[in-house]
């Protein structure tokens, strides 16, 4: 009896579990809709745990390793990067808020040292300065190249967001609206850039004057650099987020991988490969990397033709929207 009772109990238990399982696979449509609503609600709740969730960009123009060209606009063979997706802008305006404040603070710092008198009979060690002359006197205007380029005027400063390596997370770029009286509102050079590391802004590029970056219509990022007439040229590169550290750069770059160099290094050269370019002094001596003047001009013109203009958002509008002051 005990054995029969035990087997019977097992049979009844299995039957109950089977019926329960069958019921679970056949919810009414109303119950399915309720469950769907719950799942979607949970997804929305989970998305708030990180400001970066749900921002993956799957646009067809996004190529891994190159910047996302979804927002390129072409007209008569000329390209302009024009981002006006307000939801995306608002999202990254909040994420990069410390970078905007840092830009304001850096201007405040350098502005404290402008227009100082200097006695040229005394010796001194000078760095990061811009010379100014007037009929009355000579004085020194200090500041980074970047502040000098936008003429120490935040109304002349622009910004935009670009996914520099098509990983779904956008970087912040700063540039000049009116570049040395160019009267153009779509100047393509950017002189400061930030990315997000652990959801915090980290500066990956600081330049200006002799170091200028631009976006190429081919998806690459280009940098012009000059150390004088005999040592200058353009670097073709891409952005590798995984090589970015957790600290700001003070000058130059981090995270940018050089693919090619075209320019003068005592002689015209075209050097391919990051390792070769890192040792450019030696690589420029290799006859295989040396090119003729005509070849240099052709490549230089080809690369410069790829410059993408940028339809900048105004830094002053950001300040007004977020109640910031200088």
C-alpha cells in the first residue's frame, strides 16, 4: 500500500506540473499584452541605470573604426557635418556638462594673465604665449592656442557631437565659428575633443594653430601639424577608444591611431603604418617612403579636398540653455 500510494502521489504531482506548464504556454491575449507592458516597463527602468544605454547607432553609414557619417550632408561635391537631432544633443549636453564647465574655467584662468607688461631687459622663461604689439608698448597675451584661436570670446566657440569610431557613443568636438575672419559658419577644423570613460568626459585632443584636426568625407580623421617648413604634413588616422586613458591630455592626443602621413620631413614623403610613422625621422630616410614633388602635391590636394565643414552648435546657446555664465 505504501508503495502504491507513493507511485500514485508521483503520478498526481507530474500531472499537476504538466497542466501548469501547458497553462503557462497559453496565456490569453490580454495577459500577453499585460506581460509585454511589464517587460517594456522594465526595459525603460533598466535604461535609466546608465545614460549611455540605448544610444547604439546602427545607421547604415556607420563603419567600425571610422567615424559615423550619418549626419553628413552633400551639396555639389562638398560635405558638411550637420547634427540637429535634438534628443541626441540634449542627451550628450548632460553627459558632457563637466567638459563645458572646464572650457569656461580654462578661459577664466588664462584671461587673468592677459595684457601684462613685460620688461625685456629681464630674463624669463616663457611658454604658451601669444605676442602682441602696439605703438605704445609690447605686451604678452597668454593662453592656450585654442583660446587664442577663438579670440578669447565664447560667442565665437562652437561644438558638436560625432561618433568618432562608430561604436554608438558620441564624442564632443569644439571648434571656432569665425576662423580668423573667414566669415564661414561651417569651418571644418576642430581644436579640442572629449570622449566618455566610465561616463565621465576625458579630453583626448588639445590643439590649435599649428595642430588642426578635421573630419574627412571618407570617414577618416585628418590632422595637420607643423614644426616648421621642413617638418610638416598631414596625418590620416582613426580613433581607437580602447587606447584612451582616464586622464585629460594637456596637449596633443590620445586614442588616435595614425595610418598614413603625407608631408615634408626634409624631403617629400608618404609613410604608411603606425609603427613607421612613430619613428618618422628614420622612416623618412627610407627611399621607399620618399616621393616626388608632383606626387606630394597630388596627395596633399586629394586629402585636403576631403575636408568636411561642420555646422557648429553655438557654445553661447548651450550656456543660455543651462544657465551658465562667464
